[in-house]
C-alpha cells in the first residue's frame, strides 16, 4: 500500500522516513515521483533568489491558515518578529544609526545591503513556511477525499519467482476496482532487462497467452480485458523481450507465478 499523500509531503519537507516508508519508496516509482513533485514546491519556496526582500503582513498568513484549515499550533505568523524588525529599520532615525564616516564612507551602504539580505532570507523563510503549509494542508485534504472513495478489492495475488539465470523478486495482485474493472498490479525488485519487459497472462498448460503491455520501472498497472477468464489465464509472467519487432513471447521469462483464484 502506498503512503498517504500527507506523509509524502512531509518527506519532501525533510522528515526522515520510517523503515516501511523507506523500503516502499526504494521500489515505487509512483511515490518517488510524488515526493520529487512536492520537493520542487519546497525548493521554490526556499529559493531566496525569487524573493524581493519584503515581508508579507500577518493578515496574509491568517488567510492561508484559515483557507487550509490548519491547527492552532501553526496559527502564529512565522515572520511576526521579522515584520516588527523590518518596520524598525524602515524608521529614518534607525536608518541613520550607522552612517558612513570619513574612515568608512561605505558604512551606510554596507548596512543597507546587509538589511536587504536579511529581508530576503526572511521572505524566503516565510514563503517556505507557506509552501509547507500548502503541501501538508493540501495533501491532507486530498487524503481525506481519497479516503471517502471505495478501496479496490484484492481478488487474487501471488509472489512471482525468478526463472533460471535471474534473481529478481516480485509480486502480482488483481484488484477489483469500484467501477467494476479489474487491474493487475505487478512489482519487481529490478527494472533491468537485455531488451524490454512485457507482462503476460498465460494458460496453465502454457499453450496460449495474452499480452497486457510493457513494464517500465518497478511497478506497473494493467487493465485486464473485460470478459477475460482469469481461471483460464492464471499465470502472470514478466518476459525479457528483444527489440526485434516480433510480438510473440521471447521464451525468456524473468519472473512468473500463478494467481491463487
């Protein structure tokens, strides 16, 4: 089972994964892509080059907090102190605290540059906090919505065993989807092949077979043709196919197992 979207968002924010999450991520291309997508949002929020140095007023954070329905633990504006300090430096009397001197005529310019850098960092911190809140809040909301949807029912499964000259491990499961369709979910510990990998359903006597499609990465999902009798094609096979244009099975199977129907 895939981790919830809010858990993936927290991983993108730098939280250490649990042992189960780490093991799942290692072999799940889908979740890797989700974490990478969330990570791009976080990096954009932390990129100070995109910040003009201004500090948003507290009302902006209040609107974000209300819109996302965040809890009281994060109700305080992350830059409330920074806003006060920015206002203090905006006062002419404060700006004149360290003017240039004959010995250091650039002193005022140096302080102004330092203040701009500080504002830029604070602005980046605020945007990163807002991005983090949006990620967690949005992922949690999506997780709730997904939780209301009917879950697929696993109607058959099997552990796929490697054939001679291969050491891969894998699994196959048939899900009954809420819309009535059936889906074959296949995993493999490796994505290596001399050519490309193809997934098949094969009859018990190996006399006939149906190709479901090619497999990329370590997990793949295939819709099972309507009307296909799985009891007549219970064997799940992942083959290593050469790039020769021949649509038939190569005779080289990487993983194979018979569904328990």
